[in-house]
C-alpha cells in the first residue's frame, strides 16, 4: 500500500459559464466531515440567491470516504461529475463546491454534467497539488540516562518530534512516515529501558 497521497495545499476557485448559467467552483483542503459540513453551510448561506449549491468530497489516504450531492439538480448531473474530477486527479482530503446561477436556458442532462465537470476542473487547475505522506505516531518513555542512545536513533531516522518532556522520566511523541516507522520502532525497542506505545 502506498504511503503517499495527493491533495491541494490551499483553497482555490474557478468559474465556468454555459448558456448564461454561471458556475462558481471552490476547492478546499479538508480533513474531516465536520469541516466539509461547515464549509457547505457557509456557502449555502453566502450564495443564498443561487439556484443550486452542489458539492463532492473525498477523505482519507485510502480514499474510501466520499460523497456527492446534487442539491436539487437532476440525479447524477452535479455531485457525480464533481467527484469524477476529484477521482481523475487522484485527489483526497478535498471538498469541491460548485454554485450555479441559472441563466434562463435549460442545459439538459448532458449539458449539466459537462458544466459541473468543467467548473470543478477549473478549481482543481487553479490549485497547487501536493504529495503528502501517510504518517504514524508513537509515544516513547525512558529514563534520562538513556537520552544519548535515544537521540542518536532519532537523529539517524529523522522522525518529527511532535512534543517532548524531559525530567527524571523523559517522554516523546514521534511522527514518522508509515513505511519507515517499523525500522524506527525496532531500533527503539532494542534499547533496554525504552517503552514504545503506538498512538492510535
């Protein structure tokens, strides 16, 4: 299993016009459903005068949590093409909202699908796509006398030190890329007196 995934680094936007209907697309990096709900609510309030506020999102590095919402458009003509753009770009931890202002001319099913797809594509094209690593976190504790041995391993394996506390007993929280974590754990486990707990 890959321990990297693609997402966007910051919010972006795009617009698309078809037969006087205007489609405003907004892409956001998100990490949970609560963030998604808050952003969708915010846009529904802000664009209260729009005909439809449709969206799709994908969450998690395994890309198994997703949803598409047509918000009153014919089934499958809005949320699905937005989600299709997320999938074709292999993105996750992303929400795309497309706001439609009706221009008086009906677009038909295929026209709607194309318009929502194009609008979502514009927002993605304007975004910076970044590769992130899937990380794991462990907590370690040890006596101060073992500090040198522990720090030598940390210097060589280069995990991120999330937090640390040094007293008679020392504790550290370390974050490391998933594929490199087994080696870090193994080396720390070999140091007599170091306790390693997986932080799940």
